[in-house]
C-alpha cells in the first residue's frame, strides 16, 4: 500500500456504525487477521446496527486483495 492510499484510509470509514476508520481494518489484516471474524474481533466492529453487513463486505474485499499479493 503506497503512502497516498494509507493517508486516504485514515480518512475513510471502515465501519460507519462504530466509527472505525479503514486504516484500522487494514492494520488488523497486516497484523495477521485472515478472516472477517478475526478483523471484526480485532477492531471491535460487526455488532453495530447493521450487524456487519457494510463493514463485513469491506473486510472481505480487503482480505481478497491481501491474498492476491
């Protein structure tokens, strides 16, 4: 991930319900989380009003992108 992408991730929402930034999700994956559930646990997301429908999809996309590298 280049520096510009990291800067944008600090500004973008990762979980709207819990107010968690995208960078936290990315850092959880970089720290070894390999499943949606592991990222949710590490970041405290997935149990807000949408029950992980929004952030779960986003985490899945990030994990898939990470596996492609």
